[in-house]
C-alpha cells in the first residue's frame, strides 16, 4: 500500500529520502505530482497540504502530521470524518521546546532585558536583588507543557498548569478549564503551549490579560492563532504585561509594518522554538503506516473530537 507525502511549505526531498530508507523497499512513497493511482493511497503524510488533497484520496485511512501540531489537518473541511490522524511526540521535540522556554524565562528572570538597555545607555546598575521573583503558569499541560514543568521544578520555580482535565504531575499545581481565573491569579509568567483549536482561538487577548497580575510576562510558543497582537500591545502599554516573548504570530512572517517589531518589550523569534527532527518523526510515521494496515491503532493518535 503506497504512501503519499504532501506539503505546500516544506522541502520534502530529505523527508522522502528518509522515509524510503525506513521503508526499506517494503512500500513506495509518492508526491502529489507523481500520483497515478490515488485510490491506492491509504496513508497521507502532510504539513500544510494542498486544499484539494482529500478530494482525490478516496481510500485514505491514516493522516500523519510531520510535526506535533495538527491544526493544519483538522481545519480541512475535506478531511474524511472517520480517518485516523497521528502526530509526532518525541523527546526530540519536547527537549528543544523546553530549552527554548527556559531561555526565555531566565532571560526575564535574570533581567537580561534590563541589562541590554543599561548597556545601550552605558549604565552600571549593580543591584542587590538581581533576580525577579517568578511563578510560572503553563497553559496546556500536555506532552510539551509537562516536560517544561518538570524541568522548571529542579530550578526552584513554583509551577502551575492549566488544561482541560486535571493532571497529576508531582510538584505542579494543576488547574482545569473553569479555574482559569485562579490559575492566572497565581502566576506572573504565562507560557502558552496550547493546541490551536476553535476553543483556544484568540485566548491570549484582553479578557485573559485583565485577569493577570500586573507586570506579568507572556511567552507564546504555541501558535499565532492564540494571540491578538493589538491586545498584547495594549497590555504592555497599560502595564499588565511587562514583556512578551513571541515565537508565533497570527500572520507569519510577521509583516514589516507590524508595531511589534519596534516595541522595546516584545522579543521576537521566527517560529523556531522547535523544528521537527526527521530522525524522530520518520520511524513513528512509517510504523504507524504498518500498524494501520495491520488493523491496529496508530501511536500518538489525535482525538478527532477534541481536535488535538
Ligand atoms: P498536547 O500533548 O496535545 O497537549 C495539549 C494540552 O493543552 C493538553 O494538556 C490539553 O488538555 C490542553 N488543552 C487543549 N485545549 C484546551 C482548552 N481549551 N483549555 C485548556 N486546556 C486545553 O500537545 P503538545 O504536544 O504539548 O503540543 C502543544 C502545541 O504546541 C501543539 O499543538 C503545537 O501547536 C505547538 N507547537 C509549537 C511549536 C513551535 O515551534 N512554536 C512546535 C511544536 C508544537 P487535556 O490534556 O486535559 O486534554
């Protein structure tokens, strides 16, 4: 049963090479342009696939994301309702993501933002309290959020999590969906690691900021879908937020005329918090292809009802 790989935004050549190697001759992989018998395809491997893809794959049973997120798949109205969807879960994703978040948290906690300004002004401020007192809140205590929480604890941070269902992560206070206010009132650094679903669209906006402690920090490493740029700028202006460390934006690349570029309290990275490692993803994808052919469930299966 051959596989199809499709993306409108990724260079697929190294992926195809890696998948062929992993298949070791036991199956063939096609791109859209090479597809002669679309009815043969049971597994589609995608990242921002072309909109008409599923109209041409009548027998697809498994759709594999090339990364951790599946919003690019779930938003497709042509996605067949009973098709299985899998994503990548790996320490090769959670490790670099946690390192990125730790870097952002420590940057603010050790006041590096302030020392950059001091350097520009040639000012020497030797403080006797050189650390900010931080309590970290992680929105989305899933694969990535839990890894970050577990790495923050040994560094001495108090850690709170917010998720749909109550979590039992040693040392972490877990709040659920209707306890958002309590969660926000307990923290002064908010890290967003939520999936992009209709329920999380625009969540990082004025109503949420109005429940945060004054002078809090925001780190968004999930999706631009979650954030309202204008509300972040407003929250920085009125002092609700002291800084925003943003890896993702509603429009990417961030347009050159966005006021975010000029804002001194916005730190911008170009959606690179973590990039999927092919060595981690390919064995999972190929194994799931054969699992589904054998009538088994794929690993790291997405809950179609929840949308992540
Ligand atoms: P995950 O394991 O599915 O975890 C998602 C967490 O969010 C779960 O704890 C879930 O709660 C919670 N959640 C979902 N909807 C919620 C809601 N409406 N209210 C409260 N909590 C909610 O996902 P993951 O592997 O940690 O990845 C998270 C996201 O990171 C991905 O979806 C992707 O968009 C993003 N990401 C970004 C980058 C980057 O480079 N910037 C890289 C990789 C991933 P329950 O467990 O109770 O259901």
